[in-house]
């Protein structure tokens, strides 16, 4: 019987009991094959280890051959455009129609220019305006709305607006000659671009009120609370500041907010057309209308952070859902009826 191990070719011989194995090639003798099996196993292990190290080194030298788990192919959504915020539909915020309060001593024959020359119109003081805001706050709290702070900028702007109406002889939210309004002049009084003003206006046609300036602010505020548009302006949930001012016979309230309530210059006629559909609304219905506006406000931060493109189906579904919800709310607000 012959055993081949590496370079040796072993054969069993019984002539030497101590070394029964001898190599046919070189004549070397051995006590047993087990010894060479162990030696050869060790050699095989060394060879396998060397081969393993060589293989690892090969992959280390050529890293590009190792799969890159982060280089997943980009989905085909990278070029899908999302709607721009500026292109989404806008809320049509109604504008309150100024209230004109007549009196028995209505001026009929005296030219207004002459009257202005012989009278000395009074204007609201800051302390009187603060008292008026306190009175408005009692009404707001009673109706479940947070109080607002007196705003010096709103006081100065409101005084300018009341004087403008008095000087030009009109009662409206837009000067019919100069086309100016609270929105167009707000920057002159320190308001930022993202601050907006909701204006209530009331005017008197009496000698007494022109010469005695403001009358009772409670009377004017109560008259606004009796009209749906003016009431919504006074109670708007996101007003954080405001002021009440009068110059001669004209008085205004300016409420300050960040919600584009109201955006742009709008005449009383435009406001009347907008509010006519809600003239018969109950308080509960007006709260429903306000709740829709609040839902829309909660969406604005998410929409402001919406990217121009998306990179996955999940992102597309999320933002597309936001846009659909936004459009639905705007439609409900613009078509709200009682």
C-alpha cells in the first residue's frame, strides 16, 4: 500500500517495526502516517490562511468591486414639479363697509371747505385710544378671542387715515382721488411687509360731531359690533395689536395681523359685495367661517417649506395632499354662505 503526501511517496514495510513507513522516492522512514497527516493538515491550514489574506487584500486594493449600498438608483421623481405657493388660489377676504351715522343737525348747505376753516377738529389722544382698545378687549374676551395690545404704529396710521377722510371729504377704505389706503401707506408707519391691517371706519355728518371730534368710542365700537363685517374685523382671532383713532367726524379701528387679512386696497363697494352673502349669519356660523380660516393658517408653515421638486413617491403624495387640502379650504372659505 502506497500513500502520497506532498513530495513523499510512502509505503508500508514490516522489516522495521519502529519505522514501518519509508519513502519510495527518497528512502526516508517514519513512525506513522498520522504524524504526516497532522503535519499536512497544518500545512493545508497555512495555505488556506494565506489564500484568505490574499483575497482580502485584493478587495481592499480594489474597493470599487465591493457593492456600494448607498448608491441606490434615484427614482424617476426628481423632475416632478410641485405647484408654486404664489400660484395657489387666494382667499377673498371681505372688507367692512364704513358706517355713516346721521343726526338731526346734518350739514346740508354749508360748504365743507368753509366748515374746516372755521372749526378746529379734535383728534383722539393716545390715552383715549388705549381706553378704546381695553373696551374692544372686553368684547373679544367675551367672544372667546384673545386680547390685543395697543400698537403705537397703528395709532399713528389710523390718525392719518381719519384725517385723510376728513380732509378729502369721503368715508371709504380707499381715497377716491389719491387711491391710497391703509395697505399702501403701512410701510411709512413702520409696518413690515408681512404685517397687515384690517380697517373699520365710521363717520358723522353733524356739526356737533365735527366740532366735538370723537364722540363716545363705545358708541362707535358697539355700532361696528352690530354689523357682520365690522364685527369680524374687531374679533379676528389672529389680531395681535391695534388702535382706535378719530379726527374730527371720522373714526377708524386698525387691527394688525400677519395673515394677509386684509391684503391690498379695497373699496367699501367691494366689501359690501363680499359680505352680502354673510349678512344673515348667526354667531355660530361666523365661528364656522373663522374655523376654516384657522385650519388654513395651520397649513401655511408646511406649505412655506414645500420644495419645488420631490425625489420620492412618498414626498409627492404628501405635498400633493397638502395642496389638495389647501385648495379645498380656500374654496370653502370663498364660497361660504349662511
